[in-house]
C-alpha cells in the first residue's frame, strides 16, 4: 500500500478540525466547571494532562456534582464559583 500526498493532506485537514473541536470543548469546560476543579486540574504540568483532567472532572460533573465532590474527598468544592476567575 502506498499513500499519496493528497491522502496525507486530507488527513491533516481532518485532524486540524478535530483538534480545533477539542479546543472548543476545553474552552466550554473552563466556563462550566467549578473553579476548584479547574485549579486542581492545573496542578498537572503538561497541557495534555491538564486537558485530560478537565475532561475527567467534566465527565464526573455531568453525571452529578456529587460524584465530582466524592472524587475530591475531604477537599470541599465551592459550586457557586465556576470557570476561570478574572484576576484584575
């Protein structure tokens, strides 16, 4: 099997669309999740790990905020503060 330049370009274009959709999803998650969960995700060092944690927390949050709360254990989550705070 040999691959053509056209096939590679089509793949790259599709992959670019996929990555942009992932970026949009993370942007939405950063507006929805409680600030405490976002801050905990940012304890990771690498962007891919942060995104993975954000997606994980968001998945739990979608099931139920109480499920997310159980993952945090004794660390309480303030559900009234959501998204990334504005630090002026």
